[in-house]
C-alpha cells in the first residue's frame, strides 16, 4: 500500500497541470495514467515525411496566467512559436467562395461576407436589451437576438464547428461562452463591453509602461511549440517521471474513513484527496459503483465523433495561396468537412520545404454519421473536398487520420444539471475532485487553469505533506509543516 497526499487519475492536460503545481510545492502526489504517456488528446508527432501531425489541439491562446506560469516553470518559453503575417487571414466559405472574415469593426463595415443590411443590423447590437440573467438561451438564440440570422449562419455557426465541433442550436450560451454572457449581463451589450475592456487594457499597458514593467506590451494571440502542443505534457512527464504510473489501469475506488483507496495495476494507493481528471465516460465508469446517479449523468453528455486528417501535398499542386490561419465552412454550405487549418502557413517548421500541410476536420455534432465509413473512404472524401475548395491538382504525399469516437463534450442546453450533480457529489464525498473538459471549458488554457487552480486550493488548505507525514510517521509532522511554511 502506498500513501500520498493526492492521487490523480488521468494524465491529460488537466491532470498533468495539477501534478506539476502540487509537485513543485513538494506535495506527495502520484498520477495514474492508462496510456503510455501524458497528454490525453494533445499528441504531436512527425510522420515518415517529416511533417508535424497534431491529433488534438493545434494551438493555444495567450492570456491565461496559469498557462504562462506553467510554460515558464517548464522552461519552454524558447520553444514557443507564433504565427507569421501570412497566417493573419481567416477564411469563411459563402456560396462556394472563400472570403476573409473581418476581425475589426472597420473590416466588418467593408467585408464582402455580409451585405449592408446585415452590417447595419449588427451595429444596432448596442441598443438590444440584455436577456434576464436567469434565462437560458442557445448560442443560436443569443446571436440571432443580438446580431441577426446572417451573422449566425456565416460567422458563429462555422466558429462553433471550429471550437466545439458542435451546433449553435444545441449549445447553452452561458455555459459554452461564459465570458460573452458576462459581457452582456455586465455591460448590456457585447460591443459596449468589448470597447470598455479594450480601454481598460490600454490604460493597464500605459500604466505598466510608466512603471517600467516588462509586461507593458504582453504578446497576445495564439501560439504553439516548435514540435507541437504535445511538447507541453511531454515536458511535464520528463520533469516528474518518478511521480507517474503509466500504462496503469484503475480497477476500482473505495472510500475508507477519511481516505480514498485506488486499486490500480496490482497496487493500492491511498490519499485524503482524489482528483479524477479523465474524460467524462471514464469518470462515469470509475464512479458508477459508488455514485451511480452521477455516473449516469456523466454518460449522457454528448461527445460527437470527429475525424482529423493531416494531408501533405507538394506546394506546386495547390493553387490557393493558403495565406491564412485556415478555413471554416458554415453548415449551410453542405460540405463534407467542417473546416481546414493551413498548418504549414500557421506555424514555421510544420512541413518539409516544397510542401504544404493541411489539417481537415470531419464529423462533429453537425454531421456525426460522416465518420461511419472506412479510413480509405473517409480520406478519399476529405481529399476530394480539399481538391475542389483549394484547387489541388494531385494526390497527397501522405495522409494521417486520427479518429475520436467521443470528441469534445457539448455544453448543451440544460448543462447546469450536469454541473449541479458534480458539485453535489463532491460535497457529499469530501476529498473527491472531478476535473475534465466537461467542466470549466475545453481550450488548452481552460484545462491548464482548472488543474492549476485546484492544486492551489489543495495547497492552501494544507492538504499536502503534513497529512501524509501524520499517516506514515506522526513524529515528523511538525518538521514537515515547518518546511511547507
């Protein structure tokens, strides 16, 4: 039997971030992961042609302090890569044409993506009354109420496919986009709230500049690493390999007095705090014997199937300039893919010289049956769409396909019931903590933030080395407490 302060089940970005934060402060923590490496869906590798294949997230967004702190701790700052000017455009398809999406108010007034009536309708958003705070709306209802149907169909609908692989008619606005929900509730308008936040940021930068702070002009926007997003969990694994049990399947959980017991890989691990940082379905399986009601709630969360195809082409065969981040396709265009990232344009070093790398997505909540075909048929369909849309004149040099039968959790209407059930279970069972992309956001920054902040709460509550010292050697407790202080 092995005793610890905290046991973490699940080595995705959430669990790995919690592990790092706890271990850095000297907590006696162990992480159990059924795969051979950390990272969960964040996987990066070079294929036989030297192209970088991302099976999960292709990038992360700056602005999360916990993510910035983690990168600094792991000494990965010199491995960060950011998009060049060539990746500035973001394309959206309309009536078969690829149009640059507006990113500023000035661009919105001039874009060919929307007609004059739509632009005027959106400009009146400031005068639309906010919804009552307790009203639950779908993303589609919110956008149509404030900005109009055209913005919903040709901006938000493809955006939802890119973020959630979901449908705006199903997603709960306040749960899928809590920051935007807060803007409306606080400022009465998205435009008004965004303008005030922009002024506040300018004042903060001006103040920091006067004070001589190095944070006077923080770099914003998306980023990745030289060898992909998988570098983040891989580096955590290298730092804390002694605290990991990889290829370790958890068999069952038990609650014994004030301790949790986890039986896994022929061993028993005990601790007062247990973090389950797995996908929802795996958490449901673990909890079913002791909390069957919550297990059923977690299993009902929708996770649509998603396919990620990474295609390498000879550069001369592609007629589109690929001068942008990528392309999003509205559902009204009735295409067989959700969108495509221009991977070799987005970040440097993604593909060998003379080639281009594209990452396409198919399936999702919009088209869940699209992936119910063989690999050969699916890749043929995806290549066909890329050929027609981007003017590709030859077969790909390589094709890498990643299937996710259960991909991004959908924060659908009524999602508060899921969150309430989780909170009620944690209250009934002290020391149990549930983390995952089904709670608190699906982005890389959200996952790191969730794991990091839970670790800080446990550290602040002093549920760390002293608790283990009391269990293993009561006489050493006071010494360990002094070390913590």
